[in-house]
């Protein structure tokens, strides 16, 4: 057992929070088929269930002292997969512009490029910044709202406006967190290399 921020982190695999995260991942292809096929009501239902399980698995992990290394990997991975799948599905149907896909995917590609750099100096990824969590939170609310606008014409104006507000705020926070992350990586690499020379 190790501690991170006062919370015990174990190497266990079989926990209820990890099972919920795995179920979220298994529903990604189902969601992709639904959104690409224009079955927006069902897609919205799956996306809402995913969001609820995202909250529930984190809550249970902390409450039951079942925070695990696997869970710390699965949870953000599932979030990013849902963001990417929703983006691609909405862009395919021309409900969001392709530039939004490029901007958001570009940020993740940039951060992925830092992984081998950190590995070269014996470090893993830095902890997730709260701005990154806030950006992900906004994006995970933006897309259900945009879908809701498609499902319910009566709510399309309000849901669309709120959805785009969350999308733009989320994109800004997502990139802000990405810049801070790159700065963290650069600081770690400089410290390791200067220590090695000393």
C-alpha cells in the first residue's frame, strides 16, 4: 500500500469501483454505434449512465478505501474515450465542427508525447491537475447537452447554448491544464538532468 494525498492506493484489481469503470469502457462501442446511427435518445441514456457510474465509482472507491492503481488508470481513460467518441460522432453528423475535434485531440496527442520523455528520466506521469479535471467535467456535460438538443426540439435552444458554453469553457481549461502539465514535465526533466550532471 502507498499513499497519495492521504488516500491509500492498493494494487488490487477486483473491486466494485474497478468493475464499474470496466463496464463504462465496455459501453463505449455501444455508445459509438448509437450516436453514429442517430439514435440520440439511447445514446444520451448510455452517456448519462456512464456519467453516473463515473461519479459512483470514485465515491465508492474513496468511501470504501478501494482506491487502486488500476482504477486511477481506467477512470480517466474511460473519460477520454467517451469525449473522443462523442466528438467524432457529433462531428461525423456535422453537429460540431471538425476544428473542435482537432483542438481537443491535439491536446491529448501533445501530452502523450511527454510519456516517453518522462520515462527516459525514470518518472511516470505527474498527478492530474485540478484544471484538467474541471475541463473534463465541462466537456462531459457539454456533449450530453448538445445531444439533448437533438432529442428534444423544445429544449434545443437552451440545451444548445449551455452545451456550447460548457464545450468552450472545457476546451479552454483542457488546454490550460495541458500547458501546465508540459511545464511540470519540463521542470522534472531539467531537475533530473541537472542532478545527474552534479
